[in-house]
């Protein structure tokens, strides 16, 4: 709630609602493009967890992996995704 409130108050104060929305959409697009570059299993786990809000138990049942394996693979996928996004940010900063 605090993040939402801060975002909306800054939008009202600055009058940059369109700009912030555009930046947010660009960020969402970057994340989706980065996820698409990951291996299929990593994509599936990230999608189940963060887009479908599934528990580790649910993910385990669907994927046929143990909960420990889901946890390990999800952590690896998040690290890969973070690295990819960091590289994207570094490239954009150089431009």
C-alpha cells in the first residue's frame, strides 16, 4: 500500500502520470522479454509463482518436482533473470 500511495502521490505532484505509466509498461515489457529468453522450465516456474500466485506445493504437484527442487530451480531462475535484466539496464545506461 505504501508503494502504491507513494507512486500515486508522486504522479499527482509531478503531473507525469503518462510518463510514469510509459516507463512502467516498458519495464514490464523488458521483464517479459527476459523471461522469454530463459529455459522453458524456468519460464513455467516463474509464471506459476509470480503471474498465477501459486504456492510451492501447487507448483510441485503440477511440475512433478519436489518442493525442494521447485525452490532450487525457482531461485536459479530468479538469479538468471536478475542478471539478464541488470545487463539490459547497464546497456541502456551506456546509450
